[in-house]
C-alpha cells in the first residue's frame, strides 16, 4: 500500500468518515504477479545462484518452482537472509552488492500475501540464458586433473594437491579465475598456487593410485605466485582495468583442495578457468594475509574476541582492491579497520552474522588508498558455547588455529596493488 493508502487507513481508524479516505495510489492498485514483477526481481538478484547446476539448492526459473517456496522466499527476504550479502552497510563500499531494496522486499511480501498469483505469462520478460556452466563465460584456458579424486567416507579432513600443467607457451596476464568444484558437498575450500620451477611435478608418494599428492598445511614447496581460490559462497570477479596476475610460460598450477568427508564415499574433479587480459596491464595484484595463529578459544565462551594487526612499512603506498575474511564454524563476527598515522580511521569490512557457507571475495567500488605506516586491525568474535548450533563439539572443547574444518581460523586476505 502506498503512502496515500496508509494515511487513509489511519484516518479511518481514528473515526474519519468513509468519504474522507484518500484514494489508493496507482501502484497499490496494480496486481503483483510472478509474470509481471516478481520474476524481474529474481532475474536481477536471485537466478545467478538459483538455476540448475549452480550453488542454489533449488531453481527459481519457473513460476511453479517459485510458488512452491513462496512463503519461505517471503520469510528469507524479510529477514534479509536472501539474497546472501554479509557485509554491514557503511563498512566499505563494494561492487555487486546483493542487497534487495526495501520496496522489492515489500513487493515480494505482497505477492505472497495475495496468494502468489502467476499472472499473464505473456508479460514474462525474456528468460535469462545460462548456456554455459562458467559464470564469467567460456574461459580462455581450462585446467583440471586427469581423473577424479575419491574422498573417503570417514576420517579427518583431506588436503590434496594437484600439479597441473598450464601448457602456456608465453607469459600471460590473468584477469579472472573461476573455480568450479564438481562436488560441493565435500569441497571445503580451494587454493591456487603457481609453480614456475616445476617442483610440484616431482612430488607424490610411491604406490598412491589417486591423482595428486597429500599436502596438509601447504602445497609442499615455495610457490612462485598465487592465483586465487574458492570458498563456499564465493563468486568470481574480474580484476579492475589495468590490474592483472602474471603467469609465466610453462608454469604449473597447483590446486590445493581441502576435502571434508561427509560419511559417504564421494568423487570430485574440481576445474579451474583462467581469463586472460585483453588490455595493457600496468599493476600486479598482490596478496597479503592478515592473521592470528596463536589464539585459544575457551570451551563455553559465547563471545570470545581474537585480534590481529600489522603496520604497513613506512615506504609502502598501496591500494586495496579486495578483501576476503575467513573463519570456520565458531565465527560470529569479523571486523577490519585501517588507521592512518594521523589517527584517521576507515572501516574496511564488518560482518555481524558470519556464516561459513556464505563467504566471498569483496571487491571495493573504489580501491582503498593505504598510506605508509597505516595500522590494519582485525577483530573476530567466536561462539564456543553449546548454544551455537554450528559448534562441531558437544560438549565444547578448547579451540585453536588449525587446518581442519573442526578447528578455527582468524584470517583476512588483502588483495592490493602498489602505487
């Protein structure tokens, strides 16, 4: 109901005569249907994940699919759980924010309250076409293991590295990397390293019939570069104009996959898509981890704070391109701030409802200038109580940094360029 309609209702409740009620606004009189309004909201904000074969657990392409879940869609959008966008407004300005405007949330609620009508199918917009499984379109280069890796049903988490030849005959600049796990039910995260010396090709264990080699804690060699990675909820992004990642000719890409067994034997063959620059690259993308590995979270603590910080060198001026916070199952909040030498503080990101299943790489609308001597601070809050339904331990136990899903982390990756 529009403003005029709400005022009219208020007058009526106060005893005004019926003829004094202003007429309803034109928009309030237009029926809300799937074919006319709702499908357009879904196309703009939802279908990128909610189509067959992607991260969404169900499709919303058609009216029957949407109508079946209408009540849940209303509840999730009103609670701002969907579409998933974790950063709190006012703590960094990011590209591709997935926030529904309040007017669209209200329109979905009205559609559901009025029985979720389909409307006239002739009003449907042209359907979105997901012709290829790659979000960014067909990659310039696809790299994958030669065969599937079998994840055991039980036991601890598995870290497996796959040394993959790139086949590059000349150096290239990478603008985007897309990681496609074949089996998201067991893939915890993926990290991509560059091996220009070919050391990883010699690694492995004799008699191991599976592709790749065990690599708990790291790839087992000193990488010559980092290409990127993937965590649940992560969507690929293209780097800003003039920024790229150098990949030399003949480089091997080492893909470290962290698998988390789920009780049933599973197979996976995660693939990597590389997209090369078409423009002149002026700046190299660099990665800085900001972390604390020495914390202890006591059992039963419902709001335990862990911090990490560093001060940038006095000779370094940089621009932050993107930020990637990372915690595990006990994480509840994470905040990153920058404080310049003159005392000026700038929020870089704040997530007040951490969810391990919805992590992302957050790219700034405008790269953030970091001047020499700036202090970068991370403040992370964890819930290690029995009241936390995500706590992997019952009763809770002391938690420390570790590589297992059931351990914890306090980690932020900062992607930047040098001025």
